[in-house]
C-alpha cells in the first residue's frame, strides 16, 4: 500500500505538469507529498527512506518555487545526484558507517567489503545519472526532459535497486553457505 502513495505523487505531478506547467506542478507535488507522508505516518510505520524521500521532495519543491528560473531548475536533478554522490564518498571515506549500511536493513548479515562495494556502486551510479541528466537537460526540450526524468531515470533507479537487492541476497546466501561449510 505504501508504494501506491509514492506512485500517486508521481502520477499527480505528471498530470499537473501536463495541464498546468512546471511551477504549479511542483506546488501540487509538495502538497500531495505532505498528505501522503502524513497518511503513511498514520496508517503505516515510517522508515528512514520515507523520511529522506519526504525531505528531498520538500527541499527540491521549495527550491523550485523559490528559483523560478527554468534554466536553473533544469539542472537541479544533476546537482542533486552530484551532492548525493559527494555524500556517499564522504560516508565511504570519512566515516565508519556508510550511508548505504544504514539504509540496507540486511547489512547486519553483510561484511564491510560487500557494503563498501555497494556504496561504491551507488557513487558511480549517482555520477552517471548526474552526467546523463545534464546532457539531456542541455539538449532536450522541457517536455522531453520531464519524460526522461519520470520514465528513464526512474526505470534506471528501479533496475539499479533491483540489481542491488539481488547482489545483497547473493552475498547473504554465500555468507550463510560459508558458515555452514565451516
């Protein structure tokens, strides 16, 4: 049920963008996200990803409404991916707990080497998305950029998360098998 609330926000944003433009769609997204977060809080348990998602949409929507310059707004997602990759690099090099370790509920079953590999993969993925988004933002129309963000980046994210889940399950099973053999 929770994913339906997240999907609803995306659908409402896309429909609002088509009929009312980017600025009003951002305001509507903010409203729907706040309502969705409150509903999730009331009916379900909130996890760290829900909180991060809520604050990212909150910050990016408010930033969009404040800037109101479509050229700067075009590159906002590239900046987001760069900042995310910098945060991952910092957590990878500068702290004992990587951000990915906090997010992966299965991390207690994984050794540090596997977590570092996943963290590195996320850093590379975020840099790749930032570059890809900047290229599309530079050369595509506003409508094509919006479709790219909604369908291509979302699809890439789903595929990447799925591959991470498969890798975590594989690593977890191999660790269990190694324990059983010893």
